[in-house]
């Protein structure tokens, strides 16, 4: 990890790209990662599982986040937790940016 202190505007760290999901790792450590994602409207991550607990913090826009077969509409300013080993997916309803914080045991 860097000892450099840096202040940034989240919304400017990744740009929307039509039809794509763009990501940027903000922090990586042995016990977890923090990644910023930008989804253009209609783009998605298909259903998958992860072996670690995670938290999604919605920075901009609106998305449906499915957890264990149930969709949840989330928007800017909201958070949703993703339990370990439970299927989940993300689909952007509108252009959508999120921070994914993944914590390893």
C-alpha cells in the first residue's frame, strides 16, 4: 500500500463506456479490495458467486442487484451487502457507478 495521500472525486475516476462495464481498483490489500465500477445503461454482470463477503455502495445512477434469486433496485446513496457464497448479479437500469468492497477472512 502506498503512503501517498490523495483526494479524488469518485465520479471522475472511471468513465461510462456504452455497452461496457469499466472498473478501477482503488485499493488492494491481502484482506480485501475496493473497486470502482461504471456500468452503461443495460450492461450487466451475470449471476456468479464469490467466496467473500462484499458491500456495494451506489455512487451514481440506478441498478438492479440480485441476491439469491431476488432483485433489489438500488440508487445513488444506497448500499447493499452480498453474503459470501450466495449467487448475485448486477444490471444497470440507468448509467450506474458503484464501489465494491470485498473483505476476505
